[in-house]
């Protein structure tokens, strides 16, 4: 899909994601392949409890990816744990799988929550992860986790996940404003499910099928336009020159064009926006 660039100069698009893309690719590879590490070292673990996926990323002490496991799960809604037992079971299972692959016990983890999560709900996230025997060393917010990978000084990080779209305005490397609104990939799947008269699970599969994404894109375009309007409305009082997309829904090819058209702001995304936040969470684990 061609970018619709008419209102920008070429240099507005310059954003070097090479390092980020290489790092994310390394994490992707560790879904299948376990990397070598020194068993004497403490490993860093990040647990991302999402509305659509639970992801565990393991890094070595130098923050190099070692192993990663994930599972589709519907145990959270809008960032809140709605099926506590189910969430604990999945985290336990993923941790067990990692420990078998690594042949070592994992002890510590960092977790992240959507911006503005109440203290009680943060505690629930923590209890879920602690139920697996991991000590939670750090609780951070999701945009801060994403920016540990992207290293943006100024702009807005837009995290389009399963249940929500989160915006974090970054100035001089610090998050100065955050918003989370309830539209995300789940809504895209609901529209696909209605259009094709298939179950939600089948719609999820269709949405991720690269061969079908061209045809599906037109069906979900209005939802993406709505997400674009959410971004435009929430940044209107800030001087934002660049938009950076993360979150699983941003894997859709061409989503950046629609967001850019709605906001009229140069919009960038790394090759795999899905793993940015889980990696950033692990990078914040204290050994
Ligand atoms: P939230 O941030 O709302 O709590 P989450 O953390 O589970 O949810 P992510 O894991 O970032 O969110 O993204 C999950 C969403 O991304 C789901 O709706 C999923 O269907 C969608 N998704 C994942 N991979 C793809 C893909 N290749 N193409 C399109 N959508 C995808």
C-alpha cells in the first residue's frame, strides 16, 4: 500500500528504526529459538498482561533477548483483570514453558499497566504475576515501557492494542500527558465478524492473515478512521510533530496511512509494533 504523502516533505518522514527493528526481530526469533546465556547471571523478565495477549519476554543482564512466550487470552478487559484465575493459569503456564526451555528458574519480573490504572488494579496485576513465583521488581506504565525501546524525545506514542488506544505525549523524553480510549483491535475483529458472519475467533484469524489484509482493510477502515480521530482530538492542544505507532493492531499494513490522513501528522511505525511494549517492560526489570 502506497503512503499518501502529499502534505509532507520527504525529510518529515525520516525516522531511523533500524536499531529498534533489529532488536524486535531478535525478540521475534526467541519465540522459537532459545539464545545462549550465562546461568550465573540474573535474567530480566517482562510480563505484558494484555486484553488480547499475555506475553513474557526474557532478556539477559545486557538486555539481549533470550526467550519469549505468548498466548492469546481474554482474561483482561480495558486493561483490568476480569478472570483472575485464568490470568494466573496462563502466566504460570508461560513461565513453566520458559523455565523448561532455559533450564533455569526465573525469579524476577517487571510489569506494566495502562496509564491512569488505579492502585488496586495495579495490585491485581502484581498478584497475578506473583502467583507464578515471580517477584515483581517494577510496575511501570505501558508508554514508558514502549519508549524504553523507541527512545523518543518528542512526539506521541500511540499504542493500539486489543481493547484500547493509548496515547502518550512525550516531551524531552518524559511522558507529559496520557489518555486511554476504548477502541482497539477487538473492535476491528467485531466488525469483521459481523461482515463475514463468522465467530470472533475466526475474525481474529482473518484479520491477521496477510493474504486477506487488503480485502479486510476496507471493512475495518471506518474503525481505524475513528482511532485516527481519537488521536487527532487528544493531541489538538499539544505541539506534536510526529506520531509513533506501537501495539498489535498496528501490524495491519497501511494503518499508518489512515492515521496520518486523519491527523495530518507524519506517522511512523517499526516493522513489528506488537512486541515493542513487552520488550520495554522486560528492559525495566531490576536484576
Ligand atoms: P491492550 O493494550 O488493549 O490491553 P493487548 O496488550 O493485548 O491489549 P496488543 O497485544 O498490543 O494488545 O495487541 C493485540 C491486538 O493486536 C489484538 O486485537 C490482535 O488481534 C491484534 N493483532 C495482533 N497481531 C496482528 C496482526 N498481525 N495484524 C492485525 N492485528 C493484529
